[in-house]
C-alpha cells in the first residue's frame, strides 16, 4: 500500500494505526507536497517525515517539488477559504501525483495521511482519492482515525516523539490569510547573506538535524519551548550624498524612524554616532578588530557575515544586554550627508530549545 504523506505529525500516528488495521500490508511512504511554500519549509517537513519513517521502519520516497505546476492548478482560487475550492483542487493534484507514483511502483492501494489532519475535510479527501484512483483500478483507502479521541492520541504521540509541529497548512495562500493582521510574514523572510535568523525555518532545520543526529547516537535530550524577544529587519538602505553605499546592519538594530539624515563633516576612523536617532556607524576596520580580524576584506564580510549569535555578543559586550540602537557597518566613514531608510520589527516569539539530559 502506498501512503501519501503530508507531515510527520499526521503520518506518525496514521501509519501506526494503518499497520494495526492492515497488518498484512507492506506500507510504503510517498512525500509529495508541491503546495508547501517556501521551499525551505518543504525541506524541513521532509526531514522530519524521514525521521518518523525511520522510527516506524517504513521505506520513504520523495516526490518532485512541482510548485509551479501547483500554482497553475490553483490559479484563480487564491482567496478561497480553508476547506474551499482551492483545497479541493490541491487534493486532486496531490492524489493525482500519488496515483502516478503508485502505478510506477506497482502498488494496488493508495491512502493519504491528510485524512487524519483535523483541519482537512474528510469528504473532499475521499472524493479526491476516488476520482484519481478509480480510472487506474487502484483501490483507495480512506479510514477515519480522528474519531474516538484519535486526534488527541495523534498529538500526544507527536509530542512524545518530539516531532516538528508546523504552525500553518503549507500553502502560500493559507499562510497569507493566517498572517493578514501582522505587519510581515516571518516564514517568507530569508536574508540574502544567508544568516540564519532566530526561530526561522532555517533555524528549525538546523535544530531538527541535531535532533536526528542525537537520536542516531543514542543521546538523551528534550525539546523545550521558550519565549524570547525576536527581531526582523524588513528593509534597510544607506545613502551617502544621495548614492547608495554598501552596508551591513547588525541584528537588533531597531529604527524608530523610517528615514534618518545626518552629516559627517570630516573623514573619520572607527565610529560615528548620530544623536538624532541613536544611529551608530562603524567602519570595517573598527568592526573587524572587534571580530579578531576574522575578515580579509569588506566584501568578504558582506558575503559571509558573522552569525546572529556572534553579532548579539558584540553588541552586548560594547553596550550591554538591552541595547537596541542601530549599528551599521560601512567600509569607510567619509565626509558626506548620510540618509538611512530602514524598517524593523521587535516582537515576542516562541522557539524550541534542545537540552541534553544526563
């Protein structure tokens, strides 16, 4: 039997119930979810599905990430609500791809872990399975493992196994609706310089890779949730005499005004502080000394900056634990009129923390 898998929280419970209900069936997993956005989230969910399948001893295959085809399929249905017409098209698309893979593998039965998700419509899923399976003579299996407290057991099992519990369905449109009252969508922010931001998808990928490694080594650990003050730079641009110059804005640099202007009247070495908006400029040489001369050139620094954690340590060492004023790194502090255009957000957030035991 081929099992289409959407995520580890659903599959870990669903597959175990399936094994009890169909003890004579060899179960094969198929991760096929081109609806998931961004791609990093897709990779994170696959990483944890793979981990779950290894725990359960079932073989897992990874489908193609056909995101552009999926976008074309749901075009015109972007504003549909959850469980609406867009979801119906999405299920047809994913079950259609799963049927094709089942044919390729010679499997005669197909089901999906989406059936156990409390946010999905069972009738829509059954219809999608029937519609895609029947033309090819593949038997569709649509058990309801939610009833009789199944959903509660599902979440308890996922918590016990310390699986990744995503906070949105997967597609861009559902995510946008979920975050419509917020000033930005955290999941869609990823720096060009490849810094890993706290509580970002990339941060979670790193965490669950560590989890996987510790499990393989037999090291005991726990995952605990903690509240913290998070930060995102939404935009940032620095001009000198109306020309954009290269710059790097350190983490936790919070801008109270969208636009700030100030003048440097003579060429300087080291740092310059604008008292107007508490903005501090550091030249590269001054900053690099604080880093232990880690970088050969300014360009090297811009392409491969310090980690967020190291940037925070430099800020704390220089100014203390509660400093949020902007610190901007430039190559040189030259004479001119400077204009800073930037937006930032500081907000309460929650993240998972890995703790080794014993």
